[in-house]
């Protein structure tokens, strides 16, 4: 196993699963009591990081700030629960190793020369510690005893034993999943203003005027005789006038007509979130000759 890492380098590293998906960030690092090496890491999973799961470093690969484990996110999320910051008991660690398919060796998997290698048999209520003190290498929880000793569970009056795994106590804890909902903000789309030019043919009617030639003939009278005889008797002459006219012209001016802005507004609505919630049930299975009774209080939330 790669040991080129320390608790400082592991803390807040990204943990990825066997399928390449991100599982979460390293929240805590658990050290072996004897060697001081990191043995377990805790990762927050679930909605809003509400669940804390433990992962063994025995089969992990550490590269930079990424820890890759041979498990997927669903398996890690469903691992046996452990309270953050609390020390691991023998039972806790055994359950975790068994859950991750590491039943035969508890400690540094694949490294049998390590003094932290342990074997245990929990179905019989016994725990055997081999070649080491009876401290769990990843927990910091001292159980007492010395190397090569066998510890047995003390069974008090009316106490049974766990047929499915290590003995704990004389009660089962029933748990259920509760739905916690919230919101997250993500990009839903983009909108933009785009300005472009169009062309329109416009016609306008403009009044115009022009001059025309008007020839006026008048007889010689006493009033105009002097003007008529002011020239020569017989001469050749030309008289010219300049005519004008108005012509329609068009000029274009650019003027502002409107200001357009784009923004956002928040519209409130509702969405329905659905999830399957699991709940543990505990039924009594006893022989027909056993008399039973019920004590205690029932949780009104159930």
C-alpha cells in the first residue's frame, strides 16, 4: 500500500470511487495507535453531507489531492454508521471490514509483515489479537490485554448472542431514513440582446414648383411707343430668360428611438421531490412455548 501521504495531505482530499465518480471530501483521518499511520478516512455523503462514512485506506490509491478507492459511492454511503470524531470499537471496525469484503484480515490488507495485522473470529464471541497488543490499529480504542491473548464476552443474566455477527449487547437499534429537502442553484439557460440592421423602402410626397415660358404680345400705344422706338429701325436681337424648377431630394439622419435592456426576475414556484425512504423493522420470532410481553414507550413519530 502506498504510504506516501500524511494526515495533512489527506485532509480535504477528493475521494473518487471505482466508477470514477466523486464520493466526497476527506473530513477526518484515523491513525493506527501503534504505527501512527493513517488507516481510515471519513467522508461526508448524502444530501447536504448529512451522512458520514468511513473508508479503509488499505486498498486506496493516493495521488496528489485525490484518493481513489475500489468502491462506488452507493456502497460507501450505505456503510455501517459511525459517529464523527468518536473512536472505533472492535465491533465497529470488524463490521466495517466485513462490509467492505475484507473479512479475513483486519488491519493493513496485503501487508502481512506489518505488526498491525490482526485476525478475529467474532461469531463465537471471541476476539484473538495476533503479534500485537490488543489495540485496534485504526481506532485509538484500547481494549486491554497483550499479544496472543483471547478475550471473551461476559454474558449476564438473560443475555443472548448475535448469530449474524459479533456480540454487542442485548438490544437492537431500529433506524429509519428521513427525507431532508432543499434547493440548489444551477444554470437553466442564457438570454442575450442582439442588434442588427434591417432595410425598409419609404415613400414620401413632396410638393415642387418650376417656371415655364410665357410670351406676351401687346399693341403699340402712346404709353409704350417710346420704349418701342428706343432701338434701331430694323435690327436682329435675342432676349433670353433663365427658367428654374424645384427638385425633390432626400437626406437621412440617425436619431435614437428606444433603449432596450435585458435583466432577470425571480419567479416563485414549487417542485415535488420524491425519494424512497427505508425503515428498519424489528419483529419477535420465538418458539411457541416462549411467553412474551412488551415494555417501554413507543416513539410517536413512527
